[in-house]
C-alpha cells in the first residue's frame, strides 16, 4: 500500500514512533522538529489507539509496531499501562529508545511482556559502565538490547575499543549510525571524508560475536560490507505538535536521503538508502554504482 507525498510515493508505514517528552539529549538526532511540550498520558494512549485501531480500514493500514522515545520514557509511570492497552489493540512489537542518563533509574522488570527491544545510543567512550549488567538483566526478562553507536567525529578515536567492549556484552545487535545532518552544522558532527573509513572498518572487525548493521552511509562507501546494509523502513512520527492524523512521515518529513542517477545502475540499489545531500555537498565521495 502506497501513500503519496510531495516527494513522491512512499510505502504506508506499519510502525509508529511516538516522542513522549520534549528533551531527548541522548538521541541520534535527525530532522525531527523540537516539540514545545511533552505528550500527556491521555494523548499517548489516544495516539496508540488511533494508529492501531482507527487506521484499520480498507484504505489505511493499522500499525502493529510501536517505537517510544524521549528522555525519561523508560521510567515514566504511565508508559506500562499505555503499552498494555496497545498490546490489546494489536501491537505485536514494542521498541523503547532510552537514554544513558536514565539507566541508573531503570527497573527492567516492568519491561517483561511489554518491551521487545531496548535501544541505547552510545555517543561517548565513558558511557560503557553498567551496560553488561543491563544486557543480562534485560535478557532475563525477555527484552533484547541493541546498541546504536553514533559515528560522530569526537567518538572516532575510541570506536574500535567501544565496539569490542559492546561485543563482549553480547547484545542483540550493534548498529553503527552515521550522524544525521542538521541545518548549518553537518561538518561538525560527522568525520571528514577520508578520516573515518579505516577506523570504522576496524570497529566492524572488532565485533565478532554480535549481529551488526550500518545505517546512514551509502553502500558504495563500504562496498565490501554489503551484507551490513538494509533499507530504512518508513514509520509515522508523532509528537505533541503532530498527533494522529497530523503525524509526520519519517521519510521524507523527518529524514531525506539522496540518490544520484548513477544509483539506477547499482546492483545493490534496493539495499541502500543513499546518502545525505549536505554531506555530498560538503565533499564526501559521490555516489557510485556497485
């Protein structure tokens, strides 16, 4: 099922991501607008019901997957009941994007039967303590842990060591994510062309026991790692200013990937998102067919 947007046809999402809080300092920042307020408990419940039940019509597709994000989402008291209601309404998968700053307050016991996957961003080399215990505790309660490594320039010197340490914790997956460009400052957030490839290759090699993926980079920048690339699936994006029928589409309202004419001749085109135009304009290698 397709949905028409100003950028063309996109697949109708089966996932809704709901940002419940204004602040989310640990997130892998994309192009989402900053909401002016939190999503109140009644609004959260209403939006989950809308996307799981109200959209179940011959012309629209109900969501069966929920992603919750925002600082404090893992410790907010209304979240368990909201997820329980969503499960009754048809949710089959729930993913929680939590921040390292709230881990000391997280009681993983409430995740059992509710949260399938806990995603934790890794943005600093000093963010590794307690992660091993957290992975073990989540596993005991039936919740997978995925580490999302932000490939920002400041993290690059520590990348192989971080990857090796996380691999020892045996999470469900490790995702290496190129930082999304933000208006006016793409260069400050991403490594300069030519400075990142060998270090990233070393970090990928350091992960020997854990499934791994690469996000945000075009496959032609790492052609020898084609098996680590997947196309990004679309989702609805909800915050306090964009609820229910006013929700954004992650692609293309929040994130936009660019492809060139050369991509039409690439044998791996269907596995690659492309790249971000601001980085291509800043001097990163052009897109080339594999």
